[in-house]
C-alpha cells in the first residue's frame, strides 16, 4: 500500500501533468453539445466533419434571439487562454485552474467537515 | 456539455439554479457528516484530476470531441452521489468564473446535469451492477458510460424546454455524440478506480466489496 503522503502528492502530480499536456493534446473540434447545436442550426451536418464558420456565427445570434439571454461575462482567462501566450499560456491557465481547484477543495472541505 | 448562457432563457435558468442550490445544500450536509480528515485529500485530488481531465477533449467521429465528466468516478470513490455534486460544483464554478467555460446564469443547469444526474446515475448504477459482475471494473465502465449518456439526454430535454433544440432531434444528436463520448467516460472511470484501488486498497475497501 502506498504511503498516504506519497499518494496525495502523486495524485496532485498526475492532475498537474494532465493539465500541462491538455492544450497540446486536446481536440479543438466542437464538443457534443456544440456539435448538436451547430447541426440543428444548419452550420454542420449531424455526421459531417466540416463546420461552416459563417453559419456558426449566425447560429449563435439566432439562439440568443430565441432565448433572450444576452448575459455575457468577461472571464480573466477566456477559453483557458492567457493573452499573448499561445499554447504555453493555455497550459499555464489549466495548471492555474487545477491549483485553484485543489486550494478551494482542501479549504472548503476543511471548513465544512470541521463543523461536524 | 457545458451549456453557455445564451442557450437558456433567464427565468428557466433561475429555476435550475434553485434546484441546484437544494442539491448543493444536501452536498454540504454530506460533507459535514461524512467527510473525515482521511478523505479530505481524496476530495482535493479528485477535484483537481477531474478539472484537468475535463480540459482534454478527445476527438470522436463526425468532427466532434468530448471530455470526461468525472461525476461517476467521484461518487464511486467517495461512496455517495453527493460527493459528485460537491466536487463537480467546485469544478464548474472555477471553469465558469475563471475560464468562461459554461455560462454563469445557466450554471445551475450544468450542476444538475453533470453533478446531480451524473453523480446519482453513476453511483446507483455502479452499486446495482456490482453484485452482478463481482468485480468493480465492468460496473465502473457501465456506470461511467450511463452517467454521461443520461446527463446528455437531460441536457437535450432542457434545450427543448428552452426552445433551443427541437426535442427529438436534440435527443438524437446529443444521444449519438454522447454514446461515443461515454466510452471515454467509462474507460477512464474504470482505469482511475483500478489505479486508486492498487495504490490504496483501503480507500476502495468499502466501495469495491460485493454486497452479500
């Protein structure tokens, strides 16, 4: 059985390695929901692999008109990118995100569990 | 399947938030009662791993990609569907606020799909299948696949209620893509459980034992 401290460090190390590699290995194809959306709004065939960029833009305007939800939020690292830094910025962004998640998960768990 | 803001009207998004908050409250109660000092690092590792693996979009056919959700894994390893709600909520908040991945007004719907539905379907299908297979790996694979597939269908229904997708075409498209993405979910869920059970059999002792 693995030592408890080593297990924790190994777990976080694996997460950070995945985070660092993610931008280099991840596919930039639309995900399942986006693909369904583009298919339904005519920017892509259900089983086709090409996306009509122009139609995709129109689709986004159309859906906003349907739902009326115009809320938009300027996140600090949109789409896991850091301005001016290409792929390495993305890797840094995912690593930062992973560390933030670790911090919040540890902190919140400690605070909540302590009340018991 | 992170829903962006534009896909759901605000009043409906508010309803999803209210439902999500009820489950978040229940997840916090679970954490207060069940989260021992021993398990806290495990929550942090799972949250970090799930966040990182969600950034890895794997290509599937039809010009599409998909990534793991992780709810079934979290629920199985920590022994409660509320563990998935707890962890996926944290992950979704960081993704939405820092990276604009998934809308903020619609985050309630994303928490319901990926945390609540993913966690409950993953956990209970795993528990139900464990006595049938007498080994944790096949049940973990099926639970992972089913958790993602059902969450995707729920998302399609929400899109239909929102007026964004027609119901049948939405269910068909979401079902088709996520039936394939589910293979990724199931495979990584089973593999991660193998890794954890190998490194620390004590952690998995409660959840891999076949009920008599």
